[in-house]
C-alpha cells in the first residue's frame, strides 16, 4: 500500500526568518516528508518586511531544498493546514517564556481541529536567545548579525538599515 506523504505546516510571522527557524525546519525535515513554511498574512500587524518579501527571502534561503515549500496564508491556521493536507503544525519552543503562549495556541488549535497535531521541537541551545525582533534591533544600529540569519536575509536587513549604519553616539 502506498504511504501518504507526511506534511507539516511550519507557521509564523518570519519577519524575518532566522537561523533559529532554520534549525527547527532542518530537524522537522527528519520527521516529515514535506514542510510547508507558511507566513501569516496579518493586515492589521505591520511588520518590517511585507509578506511578499518575507516569502521571497525564505524561498531564496531554501532554493535547493525540494522537501520545502513556502507559502502565505491568512485566517485560521488549522483550516489552512487541513486545506493543504497537513497532519501536523510544527512549532519551535525556546525558553519557558514561550511555553504559555504556545500551550494556549496548541490547545486552541486542537479544539478547532482534531485532524492536525501540534509537534514541538526544542530549539537548539545556540538559538535559545535568537529572535526576529532582537536581530532586527541589532541590525538597525549596524550590529553584525552574521551567523544569526541566512545570507539572503542578512543582505535584505543590511539594505533596509543602510541609512542607520552609524555607530553609537552620545546624545547629550
Ligand atoms: O511567529 P509567530 O508570530 O509566533 O506565529 C504565530 C502564528 C502565525 C502561528 C499564529 O498567530 C497563528 O496561527 N495565527 C493564525 C490565526 C489562528 O489560527 N489563530 C488560532 C490559534 S490561536
């Protein structure tokens, strides 16, 4: 009997994708046949990058990986997951601080659909303190973010913050 392809959705804002996300995706690929990285399109939440650019950066990062698809969605995550034939939602968990929110989301998603399981992977130790927001903050002031994001993301961040490249100054 032919085995059905095991698909997981890896949802998020990805504003922008970080190496912490990539770590979760790489490990998720060892469990699932295909991972759909799904960027949330939330018109009421303006990010640094428009969703189209976030998707383009992720596509560029994974251009040589045929088990990865990049897409965007809005509306309910579990509805999107069912529509895409996914059996799971993949999420990374960093420190305890992530737990409450993730637990709440997983329980809500389970209440909304029993067809989709939430699978958590613990973030690798070296990425525990990595987040899109802290990377954006460092990049904004010209901090070196090498090794925290992929090359396509690094280039886009540098392009975005070109005008802020000055070093710290005293304001007094
Ligand atoms: O990277 P993020 O911002 O932590 O990702 C959050 C995301 C996209 C997973 C979450 O906001 C989401 O699933 N939004 C879709 C709306 C939804 O399904 N909400 C019900 C579950 S709480």
